[in-house]
C-alpha cells in the first residue's frame, strides 16, 4: 500500500513538472539587464553599494521612458564573491535571457564568469574588477569602467620611488586576484625603477592580526608598506603598524577606499596614500546622484558611482546602437565618448578605459582627500 | 515511521496548494520611491511552483528508490542460470524510464537548469563517495574536499601540459591517482580513533588547500581557468553544456550502480561489520586494515573523479574548492540524508544544494523583497538544525543502521 | 651469459645512472641554490640564514597562543563531557566580541566616562551574553541529540554556526566594526622598548589574563565540588547520575563556562586587532580547535600547551617562510603529532570501547 502511494505521487509529480516547465517561459516587452555582484560575504557592503548605484541609474532611465521604448527590468544576482558561485550566477543570467550584464565586482569572479557571457554573446561591463587579466582574455564584448591594476600599480610605485624617493619597500597582499595582481604590478614597476622590495608576502583574507608580518617588516628596514587588499583588512593593518612604532607611509589601492576604513583608522591617521579614481564628491556632475543615493540608501560606497556610471554608459550605448545586440553595442562603446559623472569616458579595443583617471588620495581629518 | 513521513509530505503538499493562489500575487517593489504595490504576476507564480515541483519530484523519486527493495525469487532452475543478471533487473520497473527521463533532460532543460543539474550530479557523486567512508565503514573524514580539489587540479594541470586532453582518457588516471592519495593518507590514519581521524583528515585538507594556494604551478590563490570547448567534445547537435550534463549523469549512474553492488557484496558487508564492531569484525576474520584502506581509496578516487567533472562543468578551479566549508557541506549532505543510505545521501545532496540556489534565484521571492536573497544562508542553517532535531538519523536512514547499537551514555 | 656492463673507464662511474646521486643533484645542488639566490638577490637582506626570531615575534606568538588556549578550553571541556565537537563555539567567541563593543558604547554614553572600569563591566556583559548563547545552543541544538549518532550534533552545530554568523552579518554589520579606540588606546601604550622593539601593555594584559583564567579553571575543575561533579560526568554519565549529580545541569554549566571564557578571549582579540568582524569566529575557532586536539582533547593543560605551540609556530613560520605558509605548517604539525601520538601531547590514553 505504501509503495502504491509513493508511485502515485511520483507519477503526479512528474506529470505536473513536465507540464509546468513547458509553460514557464514568459515573454514580456521588457529589456532585461542583469546585475551580478556581491551582497553577502566579506565584500557584502562595498559590493551592495555598487549594485544600488546601478539600480538608481536604471530607475532614472525608466522614469524617462526606458530604452528603445521598453522599460528596463533588472535581474539582480548575488555571487557571494566566490568564483564557483559566480559561474552558476552567470549561467542563471544567461538562461534568464538578459541582454547585458553589469558586473561582477571581484576580479576573481569576473574572470571565470566572462567566458560564459562571451559564449552566449552577452555584453558585460564591470564596474569593479581591476585585474589586468579580465580584459587580456580578449573577449569582444567585455568592458570595464575602472582603471586597471597595472595603471594603478604604476601610479603607486612611481609615487613611492620618485615623489617620496624611497629605495626599500615592503609589499603585502591578500592573495586574491585583485590584491595579488596589484601587489605584483607595484613590485614590477618599483624594481624596474631601481628600487628594492624587501618583503613580499600574502595574508589570508580572514586574518586580522598582522603583528608577525609587521615584525618582519620592522626587522627588514622597509621605508614604506604597500598593501594590496580590501578595506576590511586595511584598517587593522594600518593601526597595528602604527602601534608597533612604524611611522612609514602606508600605500594602498582602490580596495581600501571605503568609509569603514576611515572609521577604523580614526582621526589621527596620517601618511596614508591610496590610488583611486577622481574625486567625485566634489564634482558638480555627481551632486544629483549623491543626493539621490543618500536619500534612498544612506551613505554611498566607493563603488556606487561606478555602478551608476556603468549602467548609464551601457543603456546609452544600447540606445545609440538601436538594439541590444552585443556586437552592435560593443561597436558603439568603442566608438563613442560618454559623458559620465566621473567625466568623459571612452573604451579602447581591449575594452579598457582609454585613459585611466586614477589619482592619488590621502586621508585627512577622517576624510579621503586628493593628495597634494 | 513511514506513516509519519507520509504525513509530513502530505502536509507540505497541502501547504503548497493552499498558499499557491497567493503566490500569483506578487509584490512590486519600486526601488526609487520605496513604494510597494501588488501586481498579478502569473509567470513568476508558475515558475515558483514548477521549481517546487521539480524539488518534490526529486524527493519522491529518491524516496521511492529507497523504499523499494524488490527481491526476485531465483530458485527456479532456469532462472538460476540468469542469476548474474540480478543487479540489472532487481530494480523497480520504472528505473529505465527514470534514467531515460533524466538523461533526456539535456534536450528540454534550459541553460540554467542544466547548470544546476550538472552541479547537483557532482554533489551527489561526492556525497556517494563520502558515504563509503562515513556511512558504510564508520570512518569520520572531515577533509573530503581535498580529494575533490586534487582531482580537479590534476585534470586542470594535465590540460595545460597536454592541450585537448579528453576526459575519457584522463578519467582512469585520475581515479587511480586519487585512490592512491586516499590510500597514502589513510595508511597512517588507521591507528587513530574516530574523532582523531577526522581531525587528521581536516589537517590534511587545510594543508593541501594552503599548498595549492601557494604554488605558482597551481595558479596560487587565483586559480586556473581553462577553456571548456577544448575539454569537452560536444556530441554533434548538442551544446557543450548539454554534453557535460550527459557526461555527469552517466558518471552518476555508473557510480551509483557500482556503489550499490559494492554495498551488497562481501566487501560492503565487511565495511558495515567494521562500522558496527571493529573487534568482532576482526575476530570473524575480516582484514580490518585492508578493508578500511580500500574504503578510503575508493572514496578518494570517486572524489577525484567528481573534481574532474567539476572542471568540465565550470572550467575554473581555485583553492576554495578544498576549503573546510566545502567538506562540511558535503558531510552535512551525507548526515542529513541518512548515514549509509545510498538514496538518502543523494537526497541530502539535492536538498542542501538546491535550497540555497532556489532561494537565490527565485524571482518571486525577489519580488517580495529585493534583499531577501541575503537571508538564504540564515534559512539554510535553520533548516539544517531543524532537520537534525526532527530526524537525527537522517531523512532516509539506512535499513542496516536500524540495528546499530546506540552509543552508551 | 654476457658479463654485466661495466663503466667504460673506472673513473667515470659518477656518470652512471645513480638514483641517489640524481636525487641529491635535484635537491641539494649547491649551484642551483646559488642561482636561485642570484635571481632574488634581496632575499638575503630580509632573512639572514641563521638568526633567532626577534622578541616581538615571540611575544606576538605567545599572545596569539594564549588566546587560542582560552578558546580551546571551551572545545576541550565540551568534548571531555559529551564527546562531541562544538563547532558553534567560534561563533560564541564572535558574539562576545560584538556584545562587548555594544556594551562599551552604551556604558560610555550612560556613565559619560571612559575609564577601564567600563571595559571590565563590558567584558562582564559580554560574558553573560555569551554564556546565555552557549546555554541556549545546548538547550536547542544539542540536548535532544545527545543519544543520537555522533555526527548528528556535529551537523546541527554547523547549522547553528551558519545561523549565528549570518544573524550578525545581517542584523549588526556587514563590515568589521571598530573597537572603541578610547579604550584600546589606554592599554595600547608602550610598556618598554627593547632593542627598538615596542612592547605594549595590552600584550601583557592578554597574556596575564589568559594564564590567570586558565589557572582558575584548572583549580575549579580539580578542587571544587562542582568541578569534581564535572569530571565525574565526563567519566560516566550514568554513574554520575546514580550518585546524585545533576548531569544536565553539569553539562549546561560546561557550556556556560566555556562560552564565558570564549567571550573574554573575544573581547581581548577585538581589542588586540582593533576590529570585530562577523567572520572572525570561524578562523580563530578552527585554530583553537586545532590547539585543543594538539594538546590532547579533553585535557585542560593540554589545550593551553597546544594553543601556545600553535601561536608560536605560526609567528615563527611567518618570520622564516612568510605568512603564506603559516597555516600549512600548523596543520602539518598537527598531522604529524597525531600520527605519532594519536591521543595528543598530554592526552590520556583512552581505551577503545568494545
């Protein structure tokens, strides 16, 4: 009797499943845009702020009547900052029928997911992945609206070697595609310019006690510390460096730009240099966006404006191309120059920014300010 | 016990049917203004329910397989000559149809469902492999993901030196090398009691993860990415993903069949005897050391093959594959499904893999609240605790486990 | 029957195939080593071949180790009594961190002072909260599973730890929160300088507090009635209940004690690394658990010893080989110790149950 019931249930289930999978395809007159980023996990807050920026841009376009006469519908997916999840998110977005994807945030997620978008002929524009390898893969419809690590690394290394006149530096990184890539670029440029890298070491993402690394740096006599990693570790690293009595410059990349870093280091922080894009907070073009963002979500993250720009550039290109076809949109993206919040933006053949707009920042009175 | 289970399922189904009409009405959240409006959205409701149905179907199929232990009467002299065919025919009558349905899913499933299917198959293989050591033999292994990552890295590295290496060439080598690694790790571990064995395997997995994270050969922490096109020769007329799905499914069937035969063979009985009482098993003439090593080796080999399949699917590998969390998730699949129960651990794999994915992807849930997917891990943890409290022996406990002597208190 | 092939002339036997020589050639070729040094001429500047690690490495290792030991006590006590691994213990440690930071914020606004008394009070609050969490965990997730298969409570502990992590992640903060600098700066002063190396009061405070607490726990378990009841329960729950020991209460007490010690460790860690994060419980918990196993699980001095060894190994590895290798070395040592001495360094021999 028991088996009987089970079998009946089984047959019913299979019938219903087969019936429903057939009719589940929905056709609507929306233009679907995917956003893949990180909302949970260690990078949850900085990645979430990026997604919010894109949402604002899309809402603005929808309020104006949409793109190509269609409303834009967002499909937002969380890749947890993990490469394997990013692959399944990419497949999910592809089967969801998105016309283009904004994302992913981490370089480690963008690299494995981009072949999937490429295969499905879907345009991808990343607002946060800076590892050179992302665009070096040579995919025709992959763009990034942020400077590359080698551009950033050159700025940081030249600053230390030429402006500060240092000869010996220590380099630490967080063993991710972003952190290690950035650290390697700095090391390469610094060595090429006649400097010495006396410590080069990786620290796991979850580690927050750096006393041993700092002791090594201290005994090596380094004149500056370069940190390739995210803000969650930058704060404690800076503080512990100062507590050990080392007042050497603390140089870092754009992963450190986050209000959380300012909270952690406190008001007395000094001798910090960070490479990042232009100062959007004082740009007049950015004021409406900042106002809107703060009224909706509170204080914006460092990548919110990149998320906003990426969405705007993408939708503008789709509008100009007259269709959402990846090849046509890519051609428009390569030709045109777009006016964004961060200034005019154009893309080269690889899909990188024609000129990186990165500058050096410093921390003063608990604020990020452009370095003098 | 069965009636209670049936009640659970019927109750669950009833709940689904009662709440169903409400699911058609989805909430539309306006990001810019923060307003919430009610919208009638048929498509999302259908999709939600069809997802749910697929999940229920998987549960029902595995339960049906679990509870049907059909034995034929082979005593007739004519039938006796056909006895060697017993494993092929002693299945529920609908097994061949099921296999055809699952295989042909490659043709009618969409891109995303195929991806889910591939990963689900890989997790099922992993759960089946770990079940050999933990469920059958009673050896607590906490570092199973290391073998998984070992197979994946082996295949990825081989790909780099021998471009275009096909999976069917690599597969026997990966199985043998994975088994050898399992043997080597198992060898010193046999002196250890259960929990210590767990810790040593955990230590091995962590060291292995750090090792592949530090070597330049293995792409350090960034990992290796390969091209799926060169690895999988697509069957004419099918895409690469469809071919991968078929490969994974065939591997799942073969491994499932092999493990079922092993479990019922003298080796499987020896494993169970060791689990129940090692001293008694030894005195009955079972070579405990050899049997334990065999369990270790086969389990590790299956893990390595699953790693190879993972590379075929994702064409990307990084050290996080060998992370402790990964081992723990596989372990949880085995425990949740029912230690030592073959269809049980497959059910555990299905639930633990599909629940977070379902919570992530469901558009309906996202309509209710755009931030809902952030809560999925919380729900996942709660489900894990609740299931353990309700059924500590696992969802589909093994028949033989019923007779296991309870741990004295 | 041809004679075995000989070397063409007596002197060139070295050129014959000789596995041992080849191995030596691969592994110990001095020329090769020199070449690798020449490629990276700077390695020599950083790490002289033979030198003792500087005192700050040793002290840092001891401080880390003492915290591992303190957290490991919770693992080891629960294991000693229930024979199960409490995987949610790291999360209790993390709850302690966050409670302390909140309590400090509350206290400094309520009392409008920033003295170290506040810190003590906040630690007390954190201990109480963590103890409550530990007790609740035991009641909800473990008590019903006490007689089930050993893996059942393990799985439910993993589920709990996922719940607690995500609870803090979603409700409190997705980022690390900073420990109030007003308090940590009071302890983070330089106590003395030795050869250009700064020693903080905080480091000595942590070391001292941990050692005192460990000693107190040792005294509690070996000299008080409750401690004796605990040891009795660990030996045989049935017999203990027969002689009138309230077994359930004793087990709850174990969880409460372990959790409050973890809370103290959490407070000190968040002060030491200046931030508290929702995922710190995992990494510290895993290492502490390793420490407990290394020292012999179920053994209290063993947990302390294991913690100190792991802390020191980590930092010394970091000095000689770089922090890339520190986890590898720790787990490698654990594996070797367990294979040579399966019961851990100080563990007692436990007869296998038949």
